[in-house]
C-alpha cells in the first residue's frame, strides 16, 4: 500500500491529487484520497507565488502523508519564457521534495495519457472522464486536479498490470484559494 | 548598512557572492564578504541537485546573514529545454527566499554589466576584472562567483550614485564542492 501525491505544476494554478495504491495477487487498484487546485494570488510576484505553493503543498503533504510524489514534466511546444516559468514551479516542488525527503518521479503527459486513457493523444476531457471512472468519483474533477490524479496513477501503475477495481472514492475536490 | 547575497543560478554550478553596502553622504561603497561556487554532484538527478543547492544556500545564508537576495534573470537565447532547467534552479532559490522571508530582486545580465562595467555588452572577463577592482580583491574570482558579486553590487547600487571606495576585501573564494 503506497500513498502517492500527483502534482500538475503551474505558477498560477497547480493541480494536486492523492491516491492510495493497493496491489495484491488479483491486481492493482487505486483508492481516491483527495484532489484539488492551489491558486496563487493574482498580481503577486514569483517569490510570493512560489511561497504560497510551498506552504500549501507542505500543508497538503502533512495532511495526506504521501510516500511518493509524481510530477508532470511538460514543456514541449512552449517558448523559453513560459518554459522558464514552468521550470520555476517545478524547481520549487523539487526542492520541497528534497527538503521533506520524499522520492519524486516524473512523467511526460503522453505517458500519463497512455496509462490512464490508453493512448498518448487523449484530450483533457478524456483524462477527466477516465479518472472519474477509475476512481469511482461522483463527478469529474477539474482538468488540473484530474491531471494530477492521472499522474499519481501513472506513477502507481508501474509493475503489476493496471486493473481498476471499485474503490469508495468521494468526489470532494478542494479548491485551495489563498488570499493575498 | 545592508548585507546583500548575489546568486548566479545554475543546476550544475551556482555562483554566490556577498557584500555589505555602506552608504553615507560621500557616496556608496561595497565591502567584500565572501564568494564562491556551489557544485552539484555529477550524475545526480534534479531533485538531488536542487536539494544540495537548497541545503548549501541555507548554510551560506545562516553564516553570512544577508538582508536581501539578488538573482540574475538570464534566459535569452536559450531554448525551452535549457530555460526549463534554469527555471528549476531559480524556482528552488525563490522558494528558499520565501521560506526564509528574505526579499529577492532580479536583474537582467545587461543591467548588471551596465552597473559594474559601464556598458551592457561586457564579457565575463570584464566583469571579473571590474569586480576585483571594485572590491579590492587580491585576485579575480571565478566567472560564476564574480557574476554573483556583480549581481549583489547591481542590487546595492540603486539609489545614491555608485562610488567604489577602497574596502579591505580579501580574495578568499570558497569552492563548496558537495560530495555525493
């Protein structure tokens, strides 16, 4: 049993999603824990945004106690300026992982889609639908939160073949808005 | 009197340089404190590298007790992949600044060169020579450490006009190599 926190990094909106991976001789299933987004204050500078991300993720990690982190490594098709920004969000999360001693793995968006939807060119909505089905959620999580859950399951699906089995997940996406 | 730590970010080699800014009615002078480079372990993954950067910078900050941080914001002419890497180093440093409650300012390389050398197209060696003269060092610091000192002085030179006055600086560049 492994608790995995998936993170879809961004400096304005960051998606997070946590699952528990249960593996036995009948296969693998994922239990839903929590998902949501972290919104950073509009008009804030980068240090302030990353500070909010750092504090909120630390809080989430203290609550959900993941054993491992999984991060999306997307930057294809971006220009240098937006790659730099995304890098900053990723660097903050990576430093946090190092500080907290949590192992962190990275997955390309196509790998995540391959595992969750079955092919690498799935749309955001395909991912939301599949995540809802796999975790038996009552409603679809927001795109960023669904991505984060998909990243967590992509990480957890290495090893025994992926057999999504009913889990008593609740759809309770949290929207951690942080006041300036 | 303000203690300023300049940082030239990078994921393999990171330059740092600390000065004390003394301002009075005769002008502004900088006193040299320390400079050096942080080298991250060859072959290490990004989380490990950023962890080393985070721990070593925390140690440096605890020793040198800067009031303010200054960071170079360079990414022009880079492709998305190297901008992403540089962003990661910057994001880790920015999170650290937020965690430690230290104000952080950013300067483009051309601004730094303008202040230290007098024009924005100076070479690395021009910067090394000028930094040595301005801080009365016995020898030139390495390029990365000199850049970091130049960034710190660029930050400190806002306000009263820049008048480099003799300071009893010692050339004692530290090379913080961190064993894997």
